[in-house]
């Protein structure tokens, strides 16, 4: 076969992957030299590259069909100005997550379901180039001595990368895309994530300054729900947000956003969630919103909730409200203090008012499956009361989960706090049958 880099004659190019890869990197090299020579302003680089690319290709005297040539040009520009093979996936608004499992396997999440896509990298080095393009502008680094990193794309998308030796099958990238469309509570209701009555209760709980924990598994929609609930925080309150990688999109004006910092190559200068939670207490916050508690900062968060910083919000990884409390106890013990379990549980029960359980089902849907009150202690046990509960009744022939969220009929103990904040929720919100109540009153008369 004729060498595709031979520029002495016009030759047809066999569409082998290897040949096209060589051609792509040749064009990148030539284009880089052209741009270096003219040195255009940074904001004009991509436009200039697009203008020069067809001419550089024609100089190679290689014949390609139009579709292949268009794809080649697209890949070349994506390598130079984007994130290589996954750039088009990041631009697709229907895709919520991109997962690279080594150079040969790329998966996406679309509409809550995972699927493999016909996208691949050239080799491990190609994946590493994309990882470094993401993290180096942020002052982060990744190497065999520090083989994991969390970062954030300029648009706010969250990135995790893992390399050898811990990533056995090659460098891995996971990108949780930043959703440009800001979901509202009404949209969540339309999607079937919760009912109108559940939404009314949650709104009252946020405005009534209850301490709320959103519990759920990975990808269940915890951060999305946290964003939606935060919209109910009044404009006149000072909010401090604390995250590993900033994802929250609070709309209020008076917001201080803080993000953790990784240590430098000498292991110094790192700032943890726990450091930021402690520091936030000196910033006169009305509300503290922590993206996720997963370490010793849980103790600091509980102490903040117990010392006047009510109305705080956070998320935790757990599969049920009961599991959320157990995990919270474990995280508090990770703080390094030798506290008796009963004391820990007293701290939890007095600090946390409400647990909202978020679940992602096998059909890709995400629903609030429980709204649970933390109702104090009974002996050595934390008492919980479900206010709303999702009941799955069946699975349709096409795999859709069928069920409904229903109130349990229990009026929460924190209801007087909601009334004090100006909310008088009707008995029907909690599942009481108004006709039965009226009949009972008539009978008593």
C-alpha cells in the first residue's frame, strides 16, 4: 500500500484505522507549525486552524471521500482545541455522563441508561494526553505516585481520572457533565420524581430551616435535587457552599463558593472538605451547603447544625434513610475522636431533621423514594418516621418501573416549626382523608 504520508502524488487512502490515525497526527503537526508562524490571538486560534486545514490537507495529495475527510478534520480540531475523541460526546446535550475505560472502551449515560459508543482512543498515551489537557490548567497533576485526580472542566463538568498502576486496564476518565438546563421542582414533578404534595413539604422544610440530608447511590440525582432545594433559600440569607468539585448552581446573590484543593507534589498545601467546613463557621453563614459528606467533616457539619446553623443541606452516599444514619455515624467516628456510639447518635438525632432518599431505578428513572423524619432517640436507637414512601407495584413489558409515592398519614413532629415559619400544610398533604376527619368530628358531636 502507498504510504499515506507520501506527498509526491495524489493517492487514494485505504480507510484503515492506522493510516487515518497517522494522517490525523500529521495534520496536527503541520497545523501547529502554521499557527506558531502567524501567532494569532488566542480567541482566533480555532477559526484560523479551520481555515488552514483544507489547504494543508490538499498539499498531502491524498484522496478521501468527503465523509471521511469531514470526520478527519473534526477529529484534528478536537485534538487541538478540545478533548480528543470524547469532545463530540461532551457537546451532546442528551448525554449526562462519559466514561472512558481505557483506550478501547467508551461508555455514556443517556436518559439514565448506560450504552457503549463506537469511540476509541489510539492508545494509553492518547488517553493520558487528554487527562493532562484537563488537569494541567487547573494546577493539578497525576502520576504513578499520585494516580487519581478530581478536576472540573471550564463549563463546570466534574472529572475523575485514574491511571496506572491502580487502573489496571489503562487510564480511565469519568466525566459527570454540567447540565446547562437548570431543573426546577416543577420539572422534577413532570418527570415523575416526586408528587406535588412532596414538593410542597420540601419547600416548607427548606424555608422553615430544617437540616436536610439527601441520601442516594452514585448517579441517583442527589446533586440535582440539592440544587433544586437550594432555590428555596431566601435571597436575604448568606450561603456558604463547600464541594470537592464545584457543581452547585445556586441562584441567590449572596453566595460564597468554596472548593477543596489537592496537596502539591510535596504533599503540602491541601485543603479538605473538613478544613472548609471548619472555616465556614467563621464566615457568618446563615446556611452551610456541603456537596457531599464522606469523611470526618461529618462531625463538624453536625456540630454546626447543632449550634445555630440550622437550615443546612448536604448529601451522603446511602441506599436508604436508615443506611444514611448508619453511614453518618461511621463518618463521625472517622473524625478521630473516641466518642461513645450513644453520644454520636444523640448528635445525629438532634442535628438532622429530614432525610430525602433519592433512587435511580434500572429503567434509568430517578425518584424520591422516601422522605423520612429523624424523630429523636428511643433508648440507644434513633427513631425514624417515613412521611412519604414510594411503593413499586410492577415492571412493565418494556422495563419501566411502575409505582407511586404515597404519604404514610404521619404528621411530622417538626410541623410546629413549619407553622412558625408561616406554613400551614393541609392535612391531605400527609395523607389524611378529609372526608373521614369530618365524619369523625360529626360523630364526636
